C-alpha cells in the first residue's frame, strides 16, 4: 500500500508542475471494433503531466528480461528502474518486492498472495506477456494493486502466421520440404492449388480474425466469417449466420476464438462432416477448440486435405522432446499425418510482438502511476477521466480504491464535497470499487487533509492523490 509519505506533495513539486507540458497519455489499445468508448480517450494537447510524488522516488523492479522498449519508457519517466534478466526464487523476490511501487514480470514469476502480502508499497503489476495466471489477481484487487497485461500486441504476428500456413498447406510445402531434407525429389502438382479465388472462413472475428481478413483479401481470397457478435465486416468480407454455413462454403477454415466452455471442441466430428471435401483447417487459437482425434480421422479419410496446429490441449512448460503420447495420447498418430503443419505455440512469438508488448504494458503502468487510469486493467474496474490541463494549476486528482459496500460514496463525497468537484467517475468490479475525481482550488494542506480523511474511512483499500 502506498504510504502517506509517498503521496504527500511538496510545495516545490507543485510549482514544478507548471514546467511540464507533455502527457504520457497515448492511447495504447489496439484498434478494434470491440473497444469501449473509454479506450478511445484522446489526450488533450495541453494535458498536464500529473505526478503522484517525485518520480525519482518511484521504484520499479523489472524481472525476466522485459523488452528494452518497456525499460526505456519507464526510465524516461524518471522512475528508479532495476532490471534483472531472470526471475527470482521466492525468498529473493519477497526481499525485493517489499520496496517497490511497480513490478514488471513475464510468465515465470509467481506473484502469489504470500509474495504480494510483503509488497507494502506496490500499487501496480505489469505482466509483459499475454497471460496473467501467474498473479493472484483477486488478492491484488483486494489490496488495490492494479494488474495490466498485453493481450493483443501479437495479433498481427498470429495473422501473418496463418497467411503463411494457408499457402504452405495449399502447396503441400511442409511435405515437399521434409522429403527434400530426406534426400527425396518429389515434383508434384496433384492436389496443389493457388489460393487466389478460394474462400477463407474465419471463426471469431476479433483482433486476430479481423486483421487476418484484411491480409487474406489482399492476396485474392474471398473472406467469410462467423462470430457470436454482429460485427462490421472489413473490406469485402461477409459475416455468415451460422458456423455450419461457414464450414459448408470455406476452402480454408481458421479458428480465432477464446477458450470458453462454448468453444471447447467446437470443431469436432460433426463440423468435419460439414466441411467441404479437400478443405483445410487451421487452429492458432486455443488447444481445446479442435477435437484432435476427430481431426486425425477426418485427415485419414481424405475429407480434410491438410491442417495447421499451433496450440494443443496439453502443452509442455519448456522446450525439449516433450511432444509425445505422454503429453497427449494421440501425439504419435498426429505426427504421422501428411500435409500437417505442427508448430509449438509460436503464433505470437516475434520480435515485433515482444517490442509492442514492452510499449503497451509500460505505457499502461506509466499512465496508472501518473494519472490513475485503469483502462486495460485485468482485475480492477476500468476508470478514466480526461486529462487535466495546464490551465488547471490548482487541481488535484483523488483516487479512492475501496470496498464495494453501501454508503461509501456518500461518505467520500462528504469529504471531497468541500471542494469544487469538476469531474468524477466510479465503477466497481466484484467487491472492489474505484473512484476517481478531479477537484479544483486545492493547496497542499487541503491535499493532506483529504488524504488523511479518506484513509480513515473503514471502506478504504488505497488512497492516492495526484496533482
Ligand atoms: N497462437 C498464439 O500464439 C496466439 C497468440 C495470441 C492469441 N491467441 C489466441 O487467439 C484467439 C483469438 O485472439 P483474439 O485476440 O483475436 O481474441 P478477441 O477476443 O479479439 O476475438 C475473439 C472473437 O471470438 C468471438 N467469439 C467468442 N466466442 C465465439 C464463439 N463461440 N463462436 C464464434 N465466435 C466467438 C468473439 O466475439 C470475438 O470477436 C484467443 O484464443 C487467443 O488466446 C493465440
């Protein structure tokens, strides 16, 4: 929890604010038809650079070789950044985390309740990766610690992989290459196709599906898609009413849905029946989406002419000779199939994606530290106010993270209501609520009093005042 000392402003810092004219507020969300109005908040040209306290006091610990792009953004803020290439054993992690306000990790560092309990100053966690399973999200939320990740920075990388796979499957390139590696010259055209004029069926038209749609059309494919949500089709793509309609029309079917109860085994024996003879299947979404024994049957029978899999129901934790029957009972049968591309969950694994993740997460952390904005947080409600401007020198932003219980807002408004509340937003997620208010005509004494009063409320989880 941030201590009073951390958030207490100094007079000279208040004066120094007049010197800042930049805003760290670039919108970081990937463009998407799914974005909320909040994610489109545009920074004002004369936005005031809010600061919670002297930036050199903000301690950031970056573990697991977080990308240079992220390190640079955090260092440029003037924060004290400690960077380590590896993760830390739990006892060393506990020692280090006691001191820091911000921690950046990737997938190997486990931030359990036991570790977070020691993190008395921590206000925010950045997962410089896609998943957040390594963090006890509920414990973090209950203690006012925001968690950010980067779910969409690698969408383009996945879309490009799928484009490559469409051509590789249509031309049986994987098999030809394997044959040549074994010394066999096998020049064939039978069953090899151009992709021009063929139909690509995309199941799940989100960040990846929509990106893929644009790339595929530019190569001469017709695109149809199926999604549970009605979405605006990009280019000349067309949404179809049912998955059955898509399966009956597409030459290439590719899955880009999340892992949900409804998507588990969504491509099974019945769906292979509904697909065109000689069509192809690609899955770079989640391993549970395709019923793999059913795919093996469909490929052996010749119904499916080829497939590409990047994800599997069980995936090993590290690199090595693990893709065998111990991992998935059908491993050997799958490996024996022709015109089947098997890749080890590398859809999003590119240098560009790593770099984009560094930027996205570091910007989210900076915005949270400097402005309190929770857009993109995975465990707190998403709250943002438009930036304060340089024309508003005596304003402060009050952030009050609190238990979501009746009567809190009345009490908070009794405290801040003595000032002019210019704007205010509050939202809750489960048991935790997040209130943000910009108030005017405040001096350092007011700020200190406000802080003390808010901290004394029984509903308090964490109070921060930015100015
Ligand atoms: N292979 C990799 O390395 C890699 C990398 C990134 C993402 N992914 C996976 O790709 C998948 C898609 O990612 P995204 O970023 O495009 O997700 P997204 O959330 O942007 O889009 C998912 C889309 O699927 C739709 N959908 C949900 N349930 C559906 C259903 N039952 N039928 C049809 N449509 C449904 C949603 O409405 C949404 O439009 C996810 O499973 C993600 O985990 C894999």
